[in-house]
């Protein structure tokens, strides 16, 4: 009986520690892909940038965090793309891909999201605060005369970055359209999905308690992070891109976003999962997005 009692006590202590400490911080504190990460992976960031005309900048969020950013400059730019990366990622992961847009005549502004890469910040809030960071980025570009009142702004977001773009799109009049790769439609549903698979399945029984801890620590409300509701207010065009077999953000979430979008196109990568749609799509994928972006900028 004593052994059983001790086992129960140990179990309760383990569960409590997981709920109170471990699980919330897994969600709130992403892995950082900083410069050290790329050095360890033998990825030379400078060699990636050598063929580009660029300037490194910093700008600040409303709550005082310094965000690390870079502007890739095109000759006679048609418009400016603001690129938003995904969870536990970095702007440097996407410079090679965004070079396609620079070569096609677009300025591209990328930055490490709060609590990511080289940027400051303690917690990721999945768009609750990040959507306002997008507006801070636009204000910074204007204040430094890198764009003006007539510049067309495109939000290009991947995964979490796509969800942030959907939440930010209606907050500034110069944002005319969005390119959204593999974004979720509401945060609560994604949390439920993740708690239904693998080792995280043990947490689904304590979801309510864990969510409350996440909200208290992170300073935001999970039920307020609903990209499919935010995009209702946007009058511009949205290009939705998703893998048909996305293993992290089910394609059904793209269709939930589409239902609330006034003007949209969609591009589905057959057999695509969450992290391979660009490689599977290949040149045709890039050409489609470039053509889409170019046509919309010319119309505007």
C-alpha cells in the first residue's frame, strides 16, 4: 500500500510540474535560430547575403522589445513585401527564397519575430501582440523613408507568420494583399490538435489548466487569437497556399480562413506537408507566386 501511495504522490507531483512549469513554456518559449545556430549548421549567412543589396536594421515593439531586421533592396521596386516567418524559425532561413522576389523587383523586409532569432522578447503570443509588431515595422520603414504613403505593402507569412499576417492585414491601409502559407485559423483548435498526437496526448486531459497558465504567463488570451475572424475586416486579396497533406496545420484550417475572406485565390501543393511545399512546388510554385504578386502590384 505504501508503494502505491508513493507512486500516486509521485505521479501527482510530476503532473503538477508539467502543468505549472514545463508545458506552458514549451508553448511560449520557441527554439531560437540565432546566428550561433546557423554557424553550428555550417550555414554562412554572409555568403547568402553577398549577392544582395541589403541593410540591417532594428526597430522596437510597443512594449519595448528590439527586433532584428533586414531590408533586401531591389532596383526600382514595385512594392514592399514584409516577410513573417514561422514558429522557432528565423528571417535568415528565408532569405534565399525571398531573393526570388528581390530579383523580380520587390523590396523585401524581413525580421525575427519577438522571442525568436536575434530579436528580444520573452514569449511568443501567436499573433496577439505580434500583429502590432507588423504595424511597428511599417511605422519604422516610414520614419526612415524606406517607404512612403504611396508604397504598396504585401504581407507574406509562413505558418505562424501567416496567422500573424491574417491578424494584421486590416490594421493598416497600405497593406493591399497577403500571401499566406500553411496558416492556422484559430489558436485553440491548433492546441487541441497538438494535444491529440504523440507524447503531447497526455496533456489533453489538463488542457484547460495548461491554457490558463499559458495566458497568465504570456499575458494574452488564447481565444482572442482567431485569424479567421481577423481576416473578415480585410478588403484586399489573399493568396492562400497549403499542402494537401499538411501534418501540422491541417488544410481544413485554410478553408476556414477562406470562408471569411472577401477576395482570395488558393494554391494547393499536392502531397505537400507542412515544411516541404516549396521544395515540392519547385520552379512552378515560385513562378506562380511571383506572377500573382506582380499582377496585383501593377493593378494597385
